[in-house]
């Protein structure tokens, strides 16, 4: 049975440019880099930025939702670093006493990702 995701691949057009964005702008820990790939530590999941092997992999990747403690603070820090946000932090769901907040942004390769935070209402 499938139980845990070990790695997520994100297709990129320029490995060096994408790696700089994830490392220097988003502050993720880079593990290592090859000519066609760059790997990052994201808690228990490894993130792989990769040039597409063939045309069937050459499309925007899945949306990655990064958990943050303070979405407003993280949004401001990343916006100050030039991250292109598509919207501002906003509530997307209310469940009992918990609100789920999100804001979406583009990486340097055109992939859409999000910050998310679950807070007590």
C-alpha cells in the first residue's frame, strides 16, 4: 500500500535559475544539484527540480502548498524578495474553530504554488 510521498518532481526550463529561486528566495535547503536536476529538503519530502525527460513531462507541475505559521509575515517577506503573488492571503475555508488561509504565487518557471496556514478562528 502507498503510505508516504518521498519525492515531488517540479518541471523547470532552467535548473540554475529555478534552484536560485527555491534556495535564495524561498529559503529552502538545497541538498545537491546535477546538470539536469536540483534537489531540496522539504521536511520528510524531497523536492526535485528537473528538466523534462521528454515532451510528456514538459508542462507545469502540481501546485505545492507550503505550510507556514504566519502567512501574512511570510507573504510580506517573500514579496519583499520579489516573489510574484497572484493574490493576497485570504480565508479559503472555515471548519469549526479553524480557518485555512492561502495565497498563490508563481516560481521563475511559471509553476503556481501556494502558502497555506491553518489558524484558530
